[in-house]
């Protein structure tokens, strides 16, 4: 049996979440005594494939086809499932990125496999994988086991380390024929904001809530985020009020995040918000209400006025970080 | 246009999680249930597509008798038909998808809508599983759908931005907040929904592929320290973040 791990590339750059997934896949493969093979799909991607060896792939199979220049979930899922079948892979790992979440269920159906999604820990017991995954927006953790012969796992971004250890891996090409029927949904345009990371991928998040009092005061949050190279997050209250776009919402009905540092400003900490950010490594809370639930889980709290503290914090960090 | 929308009945997001006696699921006592919030967006979009192109919206929910509450809400919002796919046992995502796909097939919908994920188990699998089982394309986390001539041009969220995706009908769409503003059922709608029938079918049987071994609360985070109460605390906070936490 072999383990196959899918690496996502955009514009021929391999995403960090995929490097994390390849490393986690290699660790699992080593523990089970299996070969760890990576698969990469796209057009003109052969040149970037070998580097996956440095994250743990012992070889890389590329599905390189001009028709894959624009991403199509239907065609890409076919590529992954075909390679898995040809290699006889019994375990598949994908990143739980937006692309991975689109692909994994399709691959699972094609291979009659069970799927454990958004896993945050993987351990081996009795030569089988036990995966831990959050549910109810992070309020609980589940240990799950897949009982089908072929098993598919997606791994949450920003949780597993992407350690570099090893050399470039040999690259093989898989020949797969695609027809028009394989392109049911095709990406025709990508607009990615430059400079500001997404909350699900960010190492640092600066988040604001009702305590900011008005949408224009989010400039304070943005300035601090800018200095730290951080993503901007928001509570449900301010998203529902239309102050901030929904893609910034952190919580059970928004995004569940795991950054190294989460700075909550003027957020009291509703249950559904806390669930979404409690797996942050370090939490800073700035809130003038000393009884705010967020201060109960913050590593460092300042019980004070965000309008006084945020400008000072931004100014001093600018100096300290030389920006 | 034939439109189907698949909805789920879930614990309210304000619910405090308490693990049940089995150690595998939530203690259901005292929990309020609601339609999963992304499913509300899906229902709203289904109604808007119907009103634009004419046609019929069928809402489906797989679960026990209690799911009728969420189907009633969909009827009150304005869907034309509601079907409960009955199974008292809890299913994994694959099981839910098998049940839904079997019921959707004879309906032959042009458009199938789901919420981008159900906020109970957060698997974010069922919509795409159903699409693959029915041989349809799908667009996930969608915030805009423009439909014409048997095609849909959609905008969906990706990390740090957006993607435009073109798909042909029939297709599955997974609704994200921001796609629309779901309507509140009118009093008239609520009254009318009380008398509308909910069709019941036994959900098609499915094998379980993922088993839960344990459910537990995440380790409680111990409260840390209060660094100060005004801006004089800032230098100490920065020192702690750099020297103790080493995160900046």
C-alpha cells in the first residue's frame, strides 16, 4: 500500500498549506512503513514538482496537461483519483484549503473511500490512522477512524509544520486523457488581494468587534495588521452590522482559525467566536470590560480602551520592528 | 427551472457544548435547534432563482422527525415542496449524501443548492459528495451566481480573494454568507406553512465509512495575565510577545 498526497499549486507556485500536508503525509507514511508519493496537476508544473521532495515526497507524479491551465475541480479530481488507482494508493491526504475541500469529496466517491475532513492531528494506532477534527465550530474535538478500504483525509492549513528535510524528489509524468465532459466547472478568473493574508492562512490575526464603535474605526485594526503583516478578522456582530466583509468573520458561522497570535480588540467573546479562535497559539485581548469572556482565555490581556491602546501599540511596534 | 435545496437542522450556534453520556455526541438536553445558517442563504437563493426564471423549489432534509421544523421554516420562506428523508440514526457525511442523492435523482433538478457547510459537524462534504454521485459539477463557497442559457457564472471565495467559476447546468452550488440576505418568513408565510404537507420518504440505506471514536472538549485555555489597564502596558505587552511568546 502507498500514501498519495495532493499538492495544490496556484500560478505554478506550491501553496504553503500543501507543503504542510506533504510533511504530515510523510510522517504518517513513515510510521506505517509506506511510500509517500505526491501528485501535482496543472500546466507546465513539471519544473516545480521536484521541490516537494524537500517536504517529504519520495517521488512526485505530475499530471501536466495544457487543458489544466485553468483549474477545474472535476478534471483535477479525475487526475488525482486516476493516479491513486494506478499506484494502488490506500491512503490519500489533501490540504483542507478551498481547493482541497472541493476535490476531496469527489476523489472519495471515485475511490469508494471515506473522508475525514479538516483534521488537526493524525496519530497511528494498530497500524491505522486516528484523526482528530474539530466540530461545532471548534467547541468539541472528534477522534475519527475511516473504515473503508481506501481512506481520504484533508488537513487544516496552518496547523501542521512544513519542515524542510530532504532533497528534491524524482518526477514522473502520468498520461491521463481529458475530454470536454471532464470540465464541468472551470475557473475563468482569479482575483487575489495582494499583501494581506487570508485569516485561515495567516500567522497573525488582528480582529475587531463592536468595541470599535463604528466601521471607520477599523482603520486602527488595519494599521496594526499592516505593521505585523497580519490578516484582519472580525466578530459576527460587526459583519452582521455590515461594517466588515463576511470573509473576515472568525467564529462558528465564519472561519475557524489557528494563527500563532490572535489579537482581539473590542471583542467580548461570544461562545461562537471563542470556538473559532481558541486554537490560536497565543491570544491577546484588549477590552475595557474586565469581565469579558475573551479575557478569560487570553494569554495577555489589557483591560483598557482600544482607542487609547491600539494607536500606541501600532506606533511602538513600528519602531521595534523597524517599519 | 427545477430547483432543489438541501437543508439541515442543527444546534443553535449559541449552544454551549456538553458531551453526552456516550462520549461520542452532544448532550441534546436543552439545546435549541435551527436551520443551519448557510442553508438559509441557500434557500433564499433558490427562491430568487425561481422568481427570476419561474419554476419550483423543493426543500429536502435528511434526519428525524425534528427536521420537519427546519423544513417548515423553508416552506414559510416560500419553497413549494418539502421532503423529509427519514432516518432516526445519525449518519456520516457519506450516508447523508447517499440518501440525498437517491432522492434528488428522480427530481432531476437543474440547480441544487446547499449551504457551504452544516455548522454541526463542519465536514463541508455533503454538497460535493452529492454532486459527484449525480455526475454534476459544483461550485463551493459561492457569493454570486449569474445564470443564463444553461450556464452559471459564479464568484466564489478562495484564500485571500475570489475566483470566477463557469459551470453548466445541472449543477450544485454551495452557498456562503454574502450571496444574499435571507428573508424572514412573513406571518402569512408562517401560517400557510403550517398547513402545507411535508412528504416523508425513508432515506436510502448507506454504509457508514467514518466512525467517531470519541468526542471531547478542547483543552481549556487557562486565563493568562492582565498586563495593564492603559497604554503604559504597551511596552510590557510587546516584550512578552517578543521574549516569552516569541510570536513577533
